[in-house]
C-alpha cells in the first residue's frame, strides 16, 4: 500500500532485464532465480512426491520452466517435462536451462495432463507476439480441459502482457508467479480473471523505473495520490473547501443529482448546491438538507449561476437527458472554465459528435467518466479510439483526444491523463454494479476537485475511495449507502 507500483510493459521489462545484465547479473542467473521462485510456489501447491507436469514453450518462459523442473526433480517430485517445440529450436539461456534438465522430454501431444497433481504453464510470457496456433494451442486446450491445478509462469500463456487480452486462447491459472513487477495484463480483464492469485518474485531486476518510452502505467494505490488529498487546516472556512454544483434532471429524474451531491459533501466539498429545473424544485427540496438548492432553467440558467465564481466544480450529466440542451450546457460549463465532471447523458448527448470535444478540455480540469457503452457511443466514428483491443490504450487515446482525464469504468477501471499517464484500479467489488453507483462516483471526484485536488489525482483517488466504500459494505449495497461509507475510508487514508 505504501509504495507506488509501476506496471511495466513487455518492452520496459526487456529494458529492465538488459539493465540488470549490464549491471553484472548474467541472464542465466536471472532465469535461475525465476525458476527457483516458480519451484517454491509449486511446492506450496502439492504434497511431497506429487506428479508435476511442466509444459515448456520455445522462449525464456520455457527456460524458467526447465529450471523449475530440475529443482522440483532434485526435491523428489515426479516431474514430467512436455515441450511445445523441437528441442533443437531452443536458444540462449533457454537452451542452457534445457541442458540442465536430465530427464526425458515428452512431446505435448503425449503428455499426461489429466493425471498431473499440478501443471506448470511455462509456454509463453512477455514474449507472446501473435495469436496462438498449432502445438501451443493444443497444449492450452489440454491444460484447460484437464481440471488440474495450474501455476502460470509470469503470465497465463495466451494473455497479452500489456493489454490483458486473450490472444486466441489462454491458460486459466489458479496462481501466477511473476517476476520483478506485475504487468498491466494481470490487472486488466480478461487477464486478471485468467491469472488467479498473482505473486511477485524479486529476482534482482528493478522494474520500477519507467523505460525509454516513458509511458507509465500504475496500479491504483493511495501512494499515488494520498499526498494530494485535501486536508482542512485550523483556519479553513467552507468556501476554501470549494463549492460543488450538481445539475439535476427533470421532476421524475432527480435522484442521480442528489446521490452525487451527497457524495460531494461527504468527500469534503465545503458547500454543495443542486441546480434544479423549476419543475423539479419541489421534489428536490423535499429531499435535501445540508445540500443547497437553486432553480436553473437550461443553458441560460446555468450561465447565470456561474456568474458566481465561488462555484468551482460542476457535475453535469446524470439524468440530464440526451438532447441538444445538454450539449449547450456542456458548452456553457466548458467556457466557464471551472473544474468539470461529465458523465452519462452529457456524454451520450454527443453520440457521434465527439469531434466537438476534440481538444475541448485543455483549459480547465475536466474528467469524463464513461462506462464502455457510453464510451462506444461517444466515440462512434472514431476507429482510432474504439478499435485498440487494450482498454488502457483506448482510455489513453481518448484522454489525449479530448484533453480531459478519462475514467473508463468497469471492474478494471482505467484512469488516463492527456499526457499519457494511466492507472488501473483493482479494489472494486461487483456489488458496485448497482443503479446510481456511477452518480456517487461523479460526486466524489467533483468534490475532490472542488477542494483543489488536481483532476488526474482526484479521479484516481475518487475511483479508489468509491471502490473501497463499496467493498467495505459488500452484499446488499445500494448506492444510497455509498456516500455514508466515505468517512471511514477517508479517515483510514488521512490518519
Ligand atoms: N525479462 C526478464 O527480465 C526475465 C524474463 N524471464 C522469462 O522470460 C520470458 C520472456 O521470454 P521471451 O522474451 O523469450 O518470450 P516468451 O514469452 O518465452 O515467448 C517467446 C517465444 O515464443 C514464440 N512465440 C511468441 N508468440 C507465439 C505464438 N503465438 N505462437 C507460437 N510461438 C510464439 C517466440 O517465437 P518467434 O516469435 O520468434 O517465432 C519465442 O520463441 C518472461 O515471460 C519470463 O518468463 C526470466 O527468465 C527472467 C528474467
Ligand atoms: N463488477 C464490477 N466490479 C467493480 N466495480 C464495478 C463493477 N461493475 C460496475 N462497477 C463500478 O460501478 C460504477 C457503475 O457506474 P455506472 O455504470 O455509471 O452505473 P450507474 O449509471 O447505474 O450509476 C462504476 O464506478 C463501475 O466502475
Ligand atoms: K506462462
């Protein structure tokens, strides 16, 4: 929890590997340490003397498998080594590791998958370069059909290290031992689901320095943003803690705004006002206490309210309606240059009109919070933003395109900044998939921005706090609960 966790790309791992070798640790020593780590986790998964099937591929991932096989054999496990390539095609350290294996080498077609007590998947790791076919694919089909416990070396074979995508087919592992650092593919779906429990083994490589491409991806941990969390001081007055304005929908669609407003107040925004269309004033008034209420009719109404400079953060979108008036409100809010959060209908109103958002948000802190459906609608007609199979890449490109911080929601929420920084969240719970939970997230993030937290940090913190609040409640969670769970999460973070 206390350290920032960089998730290196496969390329950054190769650079870190080369740096360790240049600093005096031979590649074969790194491979030996990797194989030792695999062997010790394997031992923890079986009883003494168990039958372990190591399935090795053509590269260094296979090399790690050969080392692990030798160690387990020395420790008197019954090891069978199945190789998914011709032995004479092994090169470099992998060939050297294979020389250390004195047992038989079984072709994968003949390997006893179903009778193994444990299968060690050492087919492919960070070097997977294309969709699977041939012997390797057959081996994965057999592993998955066997029903036996599986330990993956570095990554479940078939999972793309950078994107978490399945390249044709992938091993469904119970556990994964990875080296030096987790990779984005361990946190992004579907890779996260295929990886099982992931352990990181220190093999003497420093993978925490971004590589030459400088594009850094991090796991969402408090260490990234807790220093920027707002902390009121003795002399703080409420206006210093910001004033969040949340736009309400019409008479039958007011709940979303109130959920966001309450969350903004709980996260510490000094004041929160719901701006309501005249016909919904009554229903909003009946439900609001600490949150204030103002009448607001359309874009002109919003323009008039924003003459008061103290409104410094806005939530626009939840239940506002999909129409031109919502687009006009977004234009008013953008011109007003306040911290701005756009969600739901504010995004869907721009369906097929994303070009109107091109570089629109560079002038003030702006956060967009689409789920996949909203993202796909918003960027319809922009294959460069929609087509990359990697969620990380889609979010990064959309952030660069709009100039806003992009929060692409889901179980593996990605937060991307226009400058290329990106963060993957992992502390959520499926209980957050409940009506109104996204509205609460809007209020949390806007409330943090109202307190002058920078947009990217506010988005990362907001996503984490929202998820921690949901997870702390668990079964039965409804979105009305979420705001009131924030204080406990906050006090853990601030103390
Ligand atoms: N970096 C480090 O710090 C350390 C890394 N270590 C370990 O090395 C692993 C990375 O090794 P790696 O680079 O040799 O790649 P790896 O994953 O074995 O696969 C490459 C091979 O697969 C082949 N191939 C690719 N796609 C294919 C496909 N679809 N279908 C069929 N073949 C395919 C490809 O062949 P080619 O593309 O050349 O035809 C090549 O032969 C890493 O995950 C970790 O376990 C540790 O030892 C210690 C330190
Ligand atoms: N399976 C899941 N695991 C973790 N978080 C989830 C899951 N499903 C949804 N969420 C989170 O719940 C929230 C739902 O938001 P959204 O889809 O906008 O719902 P709504 O419009 O009903 O408020 C998002 O923050 C999303 O990341
Ligand atoms: K593997």
